[in-house]
C-alpha cells in the first residue's frame, strides 16, 4: 500500500482558501488529556504549518514574521553574548507587535473556520469565509479519521483540539506540541494505521485463499518427506539435479542463471529457458527464496527449488501468480558475473 504523506492530505485544500469577514472568535485552549486529543492538536498544528499560514500571508490577511526572524537570526549568530540578549528581546518585542497587528484579521478568518469545522456537514452561512472550514470538516477530517481510526467509528478527531493547534500555530503562540514533533507524531500515526490496515487486508485475503494455502502446505509437507529433497529452516525446499563445483555467490554478487518457473498445477509463469536467454541480476534483487537458494549453490549447479509463499510474493496478486502461491523453479547457476 502506498504511504500517504502529510502534504498530500493537506495541499489540495489550500488552493481554495477564501477569507472570512466576521466578528471576534473565542479559541479553545490546548488540553491534551487523551491520545485522541494529542493527535487532534498535532493535526491542527500541521494544517497551519503545511501551507495555510503561507497562503494567508500571500493574501495579506497576516504579515509574515519569517523575514523578520531570519534577519534577526543572522544578527544574533554574529553577536556577542550581551548583544545577543538584546537582539533576542528586540526580536520578541517586534514579533509580539506583529502578532497584535495580525490578530484582528486572523480572528475574523478563524471565526468562520471554527464555525465550519464544528458544523460538520451543515450548510455554511458564510459563502466565502467558510470555504476552508468546509474543506476541513467535509473532506479532510473524514479522510483523516478513516485513515487513523479505520473501522473504529467510536473514535474521531477532537475538533476543539484541532482548532487549538491550528490557531496556536497561526498566531505564533507557544505550542503544546512543537511543529516538528506534531509532524512526526501525525505521520507516525498514519503509517501505523496503514500498517494495521494492510495487515487486516492481508488477513482477509488469506481467508479468501485458505483452501489454496492448505493445499500448498500439504504439497510441501509430502514433498519434504522425499529423500532427495532438502528442507531448510526457513521452509525453502530444494533437490539437486546437477552438482556444481564452482564458487558460491554472496549478497554482493551478480549472477547469470537459466530458470523455468511453474505453479503447483504446472502452469508456466516465467522462463528464461523458453526465451533462450539467460537472466543476470543481483543475488539480493530477487524474492527471498531465490536469494537463499543462490547463496548455497556452487556455479554449475542445477536445482529444483520449492518456494513457499512466505519466501515468494506473499499476498501480492501478480496475474498468473495469485496471492499466497507456492512456486517451483528449475534454476541453473551459469556464472558469477564480474
């Protein structure tokens, strides 16, 4: 499953931001009492930090503190300790003044945004000012909730904490979770949720193919009992058709091989032999079953290798090769390429 990055979730809404012309607005305070509260707050910080503030600056809703901070940081880095303290105080005073200047327009914007987020799917009364709030509540929040909470419909983002994080970032306030930590936290939760979702999807798919899995396991059990078959601890099985006497490949080697791959029912899914063209690839650039076998084969060997799905393509559907397929290869190691 492809990973979802934060900017992919946020960016599509930023281009459609419109301004709000409303009164003053009371802002919720950060209150990180639960894991959901912390995630909601961090999500709000990221919404502001991933482009919203920059867009408001472009539209003239707020004045940017970035150039001011950069200018002073350059001065501070070259100053002695006494001058550094004075410059830091001066910078703080100017940023505080800038925040006061930004506050009235920002409060107007945030009033409309908060109303739209809290209203959920209700139609907004502000045609322009609630555009971004509607984007968040009707598109971004449902998507975010579905990703991080999946099938647990009892869990959802706490919109008060989302707004607290968003507003704190827009107003340059002291944050309960820093921008960097917020980004890391939200991204890790998304990745963990995706991992859990992928595991569940694979488990569901495994149930669908259980009959085929059971049949393959029975085949491998019976095949492994044959005297000529070697069974490795990983579950890989092989039998030697021709013994080689050459060098044995290592992880860093490139090898030239001929191979013929079939499913358990004899269906051919790939064959360099049929193409009459040997293949060359790195020892670690193939499925785990191949890598394990190649690192045991002297050059000149020809083996028949039985690869359980866990050492093959796993739950992938590769057309002819269905999920959880056990594969059989005749592999002839022709040379180690230099």
